[in-house]
C-alpha cells in the first residue's frame, strides 16, 4: 500500500523543471508502482502526480458503477486527455508544461504534499492558506480518530482479560 506523506517546498527552475525529493520518491516501491509518473489535473483543480502503475489501476477502474453511460465516457475521455506521462531525469526532476501549470494556476514556488497514494503540487502560498483554513477541523478529526483507536484497543484488552 502506498503511504506518501509530508510537505516538500521546491522552486521551479528556469526550464520549468521541478525537483521531486528523494525522501518522497523512496516511499514508492518502483517494482510495484513503476518508475514513471502520470501528472493529472485532479479534484479541485490540484495538479497531482500518481505513480504510473497506480494511475493505470485508477483509470481502469473507470467511472463509478452507477454512472450513466455518457458520464462513463466523459470520465474516460477526461482521464486520458488531462493526464501526461512524465519521467524524472537523473536528478529527480520533471518538466511541467505550461498548459498544465496554467490550468492548475501554479507559479514557481511550489509545495509538494504526500497524500497517501499521490503527490499534490500546490502554490506554496495557496497551501499555507489551505492549512490555515482547515487546520482546526483536522485537529478535531485527529483527536476523534485517536480516541476511536484508543477505545478499540481498550476493548481488545478487556476482551483478552475476560478470556
């Protein structure tokens, strides 16, 4: 299972190349997920980087099963049209084309964010604003999730002691 995490700040160079941190790349099993990536305009207009084989699984899964035929066609059409296969060079950089940068409203100061199965590319200022807007909600959700796990562990201990 992919478990991409962390924030990594980078600047596009003069040739529109973006360095992908080795710490982030090392989290991806290249034998299982491939060495290349797909750059995809994802939900909320965020440019996302998916490992090659994982992206293929997503697209092959297709539109949700209850989707109308025209929605399924639209999903397939846009999934392939808005995706670009990219390869990292020897220094771990990828080239961002102008069209994708414009669609995702990306400048030169970017923050790469590990989001479980993909990497999101954010303008650094936009990412900071997103954090400010969502940090309180996240903290509450984390507290609830932790309490749920602790409660479950407590019940398991009680169960073992009763057995």
